[in-house]
C-alpha cells in the first residue's frame, strides 16, 4: 500500500472516531459518517473496515456500550434511561437488549454490583498488573480547571505493552516534523480499562503541539477540551497504573460527590513508563468531573 494511501485511510478513521466520541448522543448512520468524510457509503465502509479491523456499525455499537458501562458506575444520580440517551440510545428496550448481549447482564444488574466479577477478570488479563500489589487507597486528589490542549496523536487498539511501539512511532514523527522533544506527553483513555477487556480498549498517545500545527501523514491533530478535573498525582512501575484507575473509578468516585461525563480521562506523563527504560512512571491522572 502506498504511504499516501495509508495516511489517507488513517485520517478517515481518525475523523470518524473523533466525531463519534465527541457527539455520542447524536444519531449516526453509515451515510452520515460517509458524508462527513466526503465519500460514498460503500467506499467509506470498505476503507474503514480495512483500516480499523471492524465495521462502522460494530465500532459505533462498541463505543456506545463501553461508555454506558462506565457511566452506570460513575453517574449514580442518573437513571439508566438518561445514561442510555447520553450514549445515543432513544429506546430503553433496545439499550437493555444490547447491553445484556454485550455484558451478560442488564444495566441495573451491572450497576448493582455485577461489574465486580467482570472487573476482576480484566485484571487477570494483565500479568504485570496481577503481579502488582500496589494500593492507592487514601490518595487525595487536587481539583482544577485544565486548559484545552492541542495534540498530535496516534491511536492504539488495546491496553497492553505494545503501546510502547506506538509511543516510539509518535516520537519518530515528532522528530520528523520538528515537534518540541520536551512537549507534554499525554495518554488519552476513551475507555475505562478496569471494566472493558484490555484488548478492546482505545488508547491514544499524544504530544502537545502549537495551535498552528496541522495533521501530517498518519499523524492526526485534535483538541482535548477544557474541563474541570480531579487530579491524582502518582508514581510507580508498569503494572501499578491499572490499580490506580480501579481505585479512582470504583472506590473514590462513587462516594466523592462528583460524576463523570463524556470527556475522556487522560494522563499527563512527567515520566512515561512506556518509554522509560526502567518502566517506571510519574503521572497526573486527569479525570473530568461534574459536581452532583
């Protein structure tokens, strides 16, 4: 495949995914997403499936249900139907049916503790996390308004050690296009990897860039929106960080007086364990929150 063709396909995938994540509550069709990319539905469907590995419909369904699964835990004051609406479902029955097919239980059963055994199986998917016994209970967050950040990025499917290779590619692109080598490194988490199978999680490796920086080849650009965040400072080694996220989402958040929305959580790396030789990290986990 020509380099230009591969880059064009990646930009189509990124444009589509950005639109889905940004406007999750909005009805979307193959035709509307094809029009967004100025392509016929047939051509768009083929390019997306070849580049992303699954159909547009399957991708949209997965994103909606994975976000709903997380919101059911973090937004305790919202009804199941309100969360369904936030994730693009107009029909309560259709949402329950799709959720049960995906997670093996109803949204209410999931919310009332059904997620616990499901979450425990996620941890076993990471040998490094199973070996870690790090306990983050008692960590006290800071709170603050985080600015919008323009970033150049590469997507990675799955939350695993292969993220290192995506970061290495991103740093090679940074060198090619003159991005400041000291630019802020950011890991964007569209999914909650403590309740979503790690192979299905969507991770985005990002470098902060100036406003005038534009997309180049397979390197796309987006803006992480301004948001009010709970900020968790932590350090440790590879394998610890899933324990940090589990504690934040499953223990701290339900009793915090806050809930989350559709803006994804992200990590600011002072030291990036995917790039450091000793696999240690020093991070600030940024969780966009709204007061209840």
